[in-house]
C-alpha cells in the first residue's frame, strides 16, 4: 500500500461507527466499541496483552469529539473522560471492512504429479537455510504453501535435524520419541519399522491433534527399494469436492475411528474424525487417513455401504499416478511435509541388501506459521 492508503480524506460519524474515506479512495468503518477496545492504552507495553476490560465501559459509549492529528486520529470518548489516539497506519492495517478475511484466504498451492518435474522448486540446500535468514523464510513459505520441501546436503550425524527444528520452535513429542528411528527391526510397534510397503498415509491419526509437520531425515539409504511417495491430499479433496459431491459429503461428514494399541503401549488411543476435515470457512483443514491405524469401524449401519464406497474412491486416488510423486531420498536429504495435508509412503525394501535409516521428527503447524508471522509482522 502506498502513502495515500494511510492518509485520511474524510471522517464521518454514524450512530454506531466512525467511517473513514482514505486518500486512495477506500472506505473503512470502525465500530465504537471496537475502537475503544483497541485504544493503544488498552495494551500492556511489554506483554502486549490487552489490559482493558470490555465491561469497564457501557455498550453505548460514543465519541464526543473526533479530530485528525499528525498521522493519527484522536477520539475523546463519552465515558471516563478517556482520549484515544490511533496511528493511521495501524488503523488502515487493521481495517476489517474490506480485509477481514486475511486468515481465511488459503495460501495453499495444490499440486499433482507435475510436482515431480518441479522438485527443484521445493528443494533447498541445508547450509543456505541455516546461514541466511532470507532463505530460511523462503523455505518456510514454500513449506506452508506446497506442504512439502526437500532439504539437500544436511549433516547426517544422529539427531542433527534438531538444529533446524530448534530454529523454528519446539518439536512435538509423541510416544515414539524424538527423533523416532525408521529402521527395520524385530518386534516392531509400527509398520514403519518393518521393510514393508507403506501406502500413502498420515502419521498418528489416533491423536486428537495430529502432528502438523513431519521431517524425515535420511541418514542412510543403500538398501534395494525403499523409494518415497507423496500426494497432495488437499489437491485430491479439491477434485472430489468439484466432481463427486456425494462422496465429498460422506468423507467430510462421517466420523471414522482411528486407534493405536500396539504391544508396547499401556494406553488405548482412539480418536474419531472425518477423513476430510473442513474449517468454518469450508477450506481444507486436514486430511486424516491411515489404513493401518483405522480401527474396526462402527459407522451407522445405514451409512456403512456408502462410506466404504467413498473411502475406496479416496484411497484409490492416493495411489493414482495423476497425483502421485515418487522419488528416492539420498543420504543427507531432509523431507519436510505437512502431515495433515500431504500423505506419505514408501515402497518396500530389502533390509539385507544394504542400510536404510531415517530419523523422524514432528513439529506443529502453528510453530511454522508463528515463525512466518513474526517475519512478516505487519498485522500485529
Ligand atoms: C513413517 C514413514 C516412510 C519411510 O516413519 O511414518 O512413513 O520412507 N516412513 O520409511
Ligand atoms: Zn509415516
């Protein structure tokens, strides 16, 4: 926005709100209670938390006097002899008349198998991210919009991906520990710890709050097989939304039972969730699917047949070559993806033909988003 956006052309009052016409021609309406609530004195200077109590004024509070100051708007309120001084740039940036839906505009870029030819677009060099803030931010932005990135040439000593996670924020702990060791072992407590094929899935769907991002750090990959697969669950959900309304309806409205009761656990984790979860704005919030962790279903009898049809349809698209991206992780690669959007898997491997060792970490979406907010802090 240019300077005209932050200069007032005209101020008018209605019985409930102050209207501003800005020099760039745009109009904003600010309600009295909103203005009083957001007086700069309402916030503690250090905690930046609101200290003003909304009940300390009546619902009928109104501006007795209003005038333009130097880059500011000054309001003398009808109650408590209070005067508020608003910075114009702040007011315009917080205008909720036109741009009240920043948060609801999805920044997701959907992809299909065409991502395979653009892997360089989402690939980064470890050192560049660690060293230069600009690259670190760009990487986080791409991670949030594509839901997947690959970082090349990272160090391969054990636990070394913590350095990158700590640069973002706190990791998410789970009963698998951090990092979890993705190797083929006897008596595994998860299918990931075998050499079997893993069809595309989200990890830990039996948690109420499924871990947001997953980082799979490849320390060794010399075994035969064990190639990686990913699909964009949002892209598939979007196709279904547009073309298969009945199926979309079932997948967004049927609560599916997920569970973990592996032999090492003294807990029985159960959670019910639809496979496609929408937020209030009907944007995609989460895809939750994992054949291995789906419990014995107890969906309403008159819905079961239709559910299985919808589930099979969705599951078949997760393996469909129109959507699937297949590649091989090399030593030093760090595959980062949104575990609540991008479904991941691998082909089976021959554990006796070489070594395959990945270390896995989880970190919440909010850690990534909060970091990005911090760097683009125009709206605080
Ligand atoms: C997992 C997983 C994929 C792989 O550990 O959750 O899906 O490539 N691993 O081994
Ligand atoms: Zn997994």
